C-alpha cells in the first residue's frame, strides 16, 4: 500500500498493511533543520524544504501537516495580536498570541448583516490597518498558491498533506479569543440568541469556504479546530445548545462535499465522545492531543471514526526513547486494533523535542505496526 491508500483505509476503519504515521509538524521542523523561527515563518521555500527534510530523515511518514499554523497569511486571520519572531521576539522564539477584547457585542450583528468574508476583512483591518484592498487580496492569493504548491511537493515525496484548509471551528472558538473568554461566557446568558444567529452564518459560510479552498489546493481533508468549546471550558449543556448545532452543520456540509473533516481536539474531550458518535460513521478523523483519553475514544468511537494521536509532548521533549516506543506500542495494539489509527504526536511536536524520540514513532510501527 502507498500512503494515500493507507490513509483512505484507516478513515474507512479498515486495516491497512500497517499503521500509518503522521506527527503534527510545526516549529519543530525549524529546530531540526537549524532554521530560525523567523526564517521558517517568513520564507515559504525554506519552510517546505525543512518540512520535507524532517519527514525524510525522521520518517518517512504517511501524512503531514505543512506548518500551516505558522504561515503569516493565515495568522493575520486570528482575532488577536501576533508577536512575531525577529520583530517582537527574538528570532529563535516561537510566535505568540496576545489576546484582548478586540470584538464587541455588536460584532454578532455585524457578522449576520455583512456575511463571513466582509466580517473577517473588517476584523483584520482593526489589527492590521495597512492590510486592505489589493494588498489583502494578494496576501490571500499568495497563501492559496503556496499551500497548493507545497501540497504537490509533499505528495511527490510519497506522503499525503493532512488538510487542504484550516477551519477555526464553530463561532465559540473564534469569538472566545477575539471577544475574550470571560466576556463570551457572559454572552451565553446575556446574548444567547445573538450567538445562535451569528453562529448559523459562521458555520455554513465557513464550511462552504473550506470546501472550495480544499478543492482548490487538491487535498480532500478539512481541519476543524476544537479547543475552547471542550468540556474543560464549556458545560455539556452549553456545548449542546451553542456549539453542537454548528459543528454538526460544518461536518455534514464537508462530508456531503466528498471531503473528510479532521477534528483537531485540544484539551480533554473525553466526556463529549458519546456526542461524536451521532455523526456519520467512517467519514471523520478524530485527532487528540494527549489530554483526552485516546483508549476510551477507541472504546466509544472505534467503530465510528478514525483516531489520530497522541504521543504526549512531554514524552517527545523529555522522555527516553524507550518510553516513547512503549507508549507507541500501546497505541498500536490498543487504539490501532483492527485498524482505524493514525499514529501521531499529541498536538504539535514540541519545538524542543528530541530527534530520536520523534524517529521512534516510525520505528515503533516498523516493530509492531504491521497487520
């Protein structure tokens, strides 16, 4: 089997020839190849070459992210100030987000009134007044072109790009950053209908945009970011009332378009696994970051969706290689039983990970991962 066939098999919950491997690669590729974080973010050519080299020398892997979360054109869309390496931070530092109350209560109405694209343009202008008109258009087009070309390079290397679009999740995920988590939490009680009305516009419009973009770049998977709406921060009642309808709409629109949603679940989602079982079977990748119970996920969702994860960051950075190997062995034998597993890192490989520990993911599959 090749990498594409393996990924398709595990999404369909079938057993491929072996467990596919695909750590989430972000700033670690810069560390491993000796690039500064500033170079890695600002120079697309250096970034993709660093990704391909890291994949080749520590893998090879079957699937990889292309460090999309560090591309400036994408970071401009975050509703927070970005502190850039080489500008606001030392060149070797990882970029940071500074959250503040950027969005106000009137922004629910604004989104509903003007639609998604004009709303995002409005928010971007507040943070970056110079990024408007032709400059904004050229930035968006250059981002699309870069991702399309990099995806071709990844496939030429023998691996598959993980996703063709990064969707920031339901409205709660985005607004709880730009509105601030305390204010957004109060809005659940003070402005519930505003959230729901704006959320319908957000979910439907963003899902359709994601489908068009993923098709443009030629990658049949869409990343859906899920973190602040987890049970760690939001009650089950509020999740079902405010978040679940949007997530279900996004998921079904993406699936109906013939693409695969990839749920990127940061923080602990274990309590919500039964909810995920309501979604269409054999159509979704559930990516866990080490906080959720991945073995419980296998028990509840093993016949519903592919599971991706979840070697913890602390093991990759500070553990001994044998500890990583043994954890991978358990993942392969329990979470990977009968198929349906992509062996990966728990969220991003930490920038200070040890190379031998990252290489251990591939070595563990060679040792125990053949069906």
